[in-house]
C-alpha cells in the first residue's frame, strides 16, 4: 500500500475512534458480566431490561433500581415452525411458563417474590398468549394457560396495566379466543380483589417506584402513548391523534397494533423507549393519523436504547422515528420469518438518519431471514438469545449482555459496551 492511502486509513481509524464518544474508555471499571460466566445477579441501583427470547413473542422483564419489577408482555404465539423459530429453551414447556420461570428466578436472586407490574401493550397472541383446545385450564378453572396467564400461575402480580380495562370496547371489542381468555383472566383478578388499571397516557406516576430497596437513585416510567393518545411532552397531558370513529370507514378504524402502549424509562441520563406493536405506516399518506409511533418517538426521544417496534416489521420505524430516537442500541424483538424487515435494518444502521456508532441486537432471527437479509443481518451484534440491557447506578453508563436461551442457566454469550448514556 502506498504511503498516502496508508496514512489516510490510519487517520480514518483515529477519526472513527474519536467519533465514538459512546464507548467508555478502557480505564473504566470492569463490567460485572463476562462471556462464559452466568449473568451477574441484579444489584440495588442497577436498571436491568431483559428482552426474553422464547421464539414465540414479546416479553421484557425489567428490574428497576429500587427493586420494583415489571414484565412488559408475555407472548406465546402458536405459529408453525415453517414461519417461526423453534421454541426456546425447548417445547417441553409453554412460552408463558418459560417467561414466568425467567422472571421468578431473577426476582428470587434479588430476594424478591412478586412481580409488581404486568404491562400489557396490546391484546395479541404474541404479546398476551394464544389459546387452543390443548391449552390447559388454570388451577381456578376460569381461563386457559398461555402467555400472561401462565406467568400469573407462577408469580403473584401486583397490578396489571393494559389499554382496554374495564370494558375492552375501544375502538371495538377484540375478537378471538385469545382475547376472550385475557378478559376472563382480568375478570377473575377483579373478582379476587386484585388490581387492574387502564393506562393513563402522559402519567409518570401510574407505574411508580415501590421502594423495595431504599436509597436507589430516582427513576421514572412515563406512559407515552396508547389508544391513539400521545404524551404532549408537557406535564402529564396527552393529545388525541385518532379522528372520531364516526368520521372513518369501519375498515379504517384503528387496529389493535396502533392502539399499543408506549413507555419511556428514564434513569439519570439513560432512557429506554418501547412501544409494543405501534407503527408509523400511513398507507402511503392515506391515513396519516395511523402514525402514532412517530409522535410517540418525538415526545420520548432521544433514547439510549430503543426497541424496533412491531418486531422490525415493514410498518414500524420510518425515517422520522429513527431520527427522533437515535439510540446507541436497538433491540429487535423478533422470531418470525418476516422479522426484521430489510428497510427497517437499513434505517437502524443509517448514518444519514443519525450519525455515530450504534449496535443492533435481535432476540431470534430465522435462518431464512438471515439468508434474505444477510447484507445487514451480518452487521447485527446478536441473532439469538436474551438481550439484557444493564444500566449502572445513576444511569450514566450501560452495557449489554446477550445470554444463552437454550437452557435456564443464563450463561453470558456476549458482552458489549460500556456505553455512555
Ligand atoms: Zn406483535
């Protein structure tokens, strides 16, 4: 190589290093996680966000700095193996059982026994559980076990927060055995005197610190969107984005996905944004109000870590959403052959939409998807395993640990970071 290009290459490498403010210096203290070792237990002051990879749907277990715990969704789809990855760890248990056991063992390691919150972003099988004739009945005989009901069978749940309580009638009652089963679960909880609440958009106090471990720095869980309402960014007020149903053709009414709950976790400089299956797609401008993800991302962003909502499907992230969130870490909650979509990956990696380094992780990517999208999936940091975001006390630094989802040992396969929030 002639001298000139070599110097240029060296300069480029130095500039790339200098342009990586997100990567903390090597002098920083060692991370608690190491590849090959079990995931270090949660400690007071840490914020841990576990994207659980069952291959059957979304489930995110959150341990907050004071020991408050929250599970966001507990999906259990019955998709076939031609279109979905195989169940993980294996098919000997239902996905909801694996999720409940995951949350339970991490709570126990922290000296805790109950889950404080179950946040249900919307009622779909890959977020709440599918049911069929083969789904066993709960011990109380009132509903079948799948997804959230499997979790509830294993763990005491303090408060369930969803978008539809109490009537589940907006914009119209959801049809399907899975929805009937979820409503039966809610009804039984209420009969037993247990808490269920409808999400209050804009609120930063509905999901609050329970103070299980005193002395932890303050954090905030902001309800950013649901049912077409989006937090205004001011106080706790929200703005309605859906037009009155009476002005819409019945076929154009908001669907379940676009009614999803979005939340933002804030901890010091760190923030995390996730929004169930919210989408930004407007049918190419025909239905502009369908873009709820855009206003939600603008109200909540920028974020240190964000999920590629609706599993990285074609209708999730548009350019404006990516510009608004501009995270250092993207997590794609994926398992289906269509997850993630190629253009969604282009946007997540695009240096034109926002400059600087970023890492992209996925919970599970099918081989067929990797073959189709290899040019971009090859740039992802992981394609299989639980993606655990761990924020150090105070919220200034975080790292990501990917753990093996083939058993329940929580062995670390990969550690990235530290990142500066
Ligand atoms: Zn979904």
